[in-house]
C-alpha cells in the first residue's frame, strides 16, 4: 500500500508570517491536531505546528518561532510501511507529504489506523502494544492540576478516576485547549544606584518591566469536560478491532480494561501502528 492510496487531497495548512491566535482558530475549527506551515502565497513547506507547540510555549506569539522546522516528510509514492517506520523513529504522529518542496498532503497515525489497520486482519491482542503506565487523576481535579499531570506523564491525555478508583473519563490536549486562554502577567523589577559625588547627588533608578505569558484554564474539573460515553477495549481485543473503534468514534486513544473490568492500560494510535511493522 502506498501513501497516495490513503492520503486525503484536502489540505489544511497555515502560512507564515502568522500568529498563535490564527493557528488556534484553524485547529479548533477544522478539528485537527496539527497544521503544516507553508511560505505565504506558495505551497513551499517550511514547518509544522502542533497542539503541543501551542500549549508548551505560551510566551511566543509568532508562528515562525512556534513551529517545528524541517519536519520529517514523505512522498505520495512512498510505501506505508516506510512512512510508519519514519513516524516511529522520529516519535511523531504526523508527516507532511511533499512533491519536491511543495506540500501536497499530510498523513497521521490516525490515518494509518483508520484507513490501513482497520482494513487489515491483525489478530494480535492490544495488550501487546498498550501502555501500562498512564497518567491518572481524580475526576474532581481542576483542569490546571490535570494539565500538569498530563505533562509529567509525557502523554497527550489524562485518565479520570471516580471516588472508587474506577475509570470515569479521559481528557486530551484538545479538551485543555478548548478550556484555556493565554494570559499576560507583568512584573516590575527596580534597582537604585547611587551616583558618585557629595551627599546632595541624585540616585538613579532603573525599572525593568517583564511580561510573562501562561495558560489559564477555566474553573472546570476533569469530570466537566470528559466525554460522557467512555469507549474502551479489553486486553484481548484484536488490534484491527481496536482500530475500527478508533475510526468509528474518531479518537486517538482508548483506555484498556482487563477481562475483570479493571483499568489496566492505554492504547494510542501511535502504539497501534507498530503492528503494521510487525506484520511485515
């Protein structure tokens, strides 16, 4: 299977010069997790901007400073297996597709799951690919705290637990972005330096204004923003069946429960695509 067999011809991108606000707007409106960045009035690929870029650098507003430059790329005639290898080796979830220097599409791990793995007959259980160490948080946890839990876990989501320690929901980067805004806080630093001369000499005063930006979240809790319908798979669910669920519900990660119904792991699109390599 080649990239051109599954890549979409609908290209959603952003151009430089541009701003954080514009990137947020497009990502939220189009419901995508990343945007290829092209040079203004051309199709020339110059970078890629992801949700992670936006939330990890609240002090920067200019797109050129936020984006990842020189991203890993592929062509329409590349084999899907080769592209999967590129994703795994670079630890990325999307790869722009180019013709020379021009952007012609983008392929994501979710595309590979929904358009390739879901159509294959991979019978291996998801327990062979799932993460067993996942960030969890109490469902009443404020989003500010849950966001830090997600960051420390270095995973793009946090799993909510109720008072009984049972799975109650999941929050993702998209949820945090929807419930956040960038705010500025100005601090003042001053110093007084005495001048040389007699006691009647004036002192000089230096004042420095420092503006720091940060993400501010709404007062909602994990429970408030978690999806009411929790999609799960169990440890013995086949890889291809799990891929079909991701495709059906348009999600990138699914909590994994044991046959007894206990939370035991998390399976993400990037975890599933390893099955493409293993089956070849």
